[in-house]
C-alpha cells in the first residue's frame, strides 16, 4: 500500500518553502541572499523556526520512499530512475533558472548595469561563495536535488553491502531505541559540509528513514507518542529561535543543543502527525503530490523576481513586501506546474 502521508508531508513542506525563502531577504545573521532588505527579527524568526527540520524532513521521507521503491525496482532500475528524476532537472535548473536569479541579485545588491544575456558570462566565470548573491555561479535551491542524487547512490552502495553481509528483517524496536536515533546528529554536522549543509548528516538521516522509519510498527509507535515528541520539539524550536535571534547574549552550546533537539524530535512528531492525520488521497492531495517536485524547481525564482519588482512599489511597507511576493509566487509557480504537466517536452520536470 502506498504511504499517502509521506506524499502529503512532502508537498506541504515544499509549499511552505515559499514564505521560508521569502523571509531570507530580511535575515539578521548576515547570510548572503539574492534579495537583501533591511534586517527584521520577526521575519527572520520564520526562517529559524523551520530551518532545523525543514530539509532534514525531506531527506527523511526520501529514505522511507526509497525502501518502498526498491521493493518494486531492481537497484539498476532505481539508479537509472534517480538519474532521470534528479540529475537532469539539476542541470536544467542550474543552467537555465539560476542565471536569472543571480542576475537579479547582482542588480539589486551590487548595481550591475548589464542585461541578462551579458550576465551569463558573469555567472559561468565568477566563482566566489557559491551563494549567487553576488551574481556569481550558484546551484541555489538545486543543492537539495544534487545532494539527494549523491545520497541515493551512496545509500544504494550501503544497502547492497548490507545485503551481502546479512539479510535484515523488520523487528520489534522498542520506543526507547527509536527515540535515540538523533543522538549522533551533532557528530555529523561538520563532515563534508558545503554552505552548512552536511552530506554525511543528510545521508545518515536518509538511512534512518530507510532502515527504521519505513517500518510500520515503528511509525505506529511514533504516532502514539507524537504529541510528546511535538512538545519536546516545539520547546527546543522556540528556544532555538530565542537564543539565535532575540537573546542579547550568545550561548553557542545551548543554541546548538536546541537546534539538534528541534531537528530530532520535530522529525519524529511530524511523521507521527502525518501518519495520524495525513494518510489519505483526496483531490487536493493527489493534485499537489503530482506537482510538488515541479513546484520545488520553480518556486524560488518567482519569489526573487517578485521581491525585486515590488520593492519600490510597496514603498517600504514590510508586510506588503513580504506577503505580495509570496502570494504571487504561489500563483506563478502553480502555473509553471500546469505548463510542465501539459507539455510533453517538460515531462522530465514532473
């Protein structure tokens, strides 16, 4: 049976990336962004509230999905499908969608005077911090697709090795052991990390999803304890926001602990809540599940474009400058999804 709650969690998280990425324009910690407005603690809190568990959850459910995918496909079929599904869209996004985003960034942040076509030379020759905020080369939001492709290959190697050594069966795992999977997270965070995104950490999370949370008994136990997990996760999340954004004194150790406890327990709770309330396949969920991947590919370019176009129109009104680009980006991205869904040439973006 298809795990509809996995599909529903995925598309809901992807929809929330629009306000998340829009809020980055106001970040108070100095992170480079395609559009940089004045610092705003309230809007920055949106980013910090979601950041500990947003993308880890995507890798978590990707690991769960891989377990079921390999039950229906050979390893060779799976790798080929991953290459078509991930590698080709990654190249498309980096080559065609990132140059306009970095062009807007260069114009807004540094006053670039050339046109878009002239800026392609800058994009393909200017290598700095890889954020793209200075107009240089960047893979932008497509880092996730690249990481997912690499992690899928790494995971397949590990799975094949495991199959040669031993044949694993689903066993009854006590709740205590289920709850301890997050303990090693801080150890992995700095390993093979690019821009604060650790390939080792996300590979570990992917494999935890594959080996542990694809087990129905595990999910059922997590569902029963979802509110306890949520209370712990939300407490750590709010504390992380306070320490990182609002506190006058920096407590790096406490902040780090709060971040990883948030990631750890929010993943548990959101899977449990998803299993309890999102395990269905209605019209909206079916529609969004089929378009979530395309939505991810296009959403950020529209956020950046509308923030750029509306900067002077909103005349300093922060609420309008935040809300209007978000709403317009939703509409434009869904339109792109419909075009890709109906035009056969764009089938590789579905």
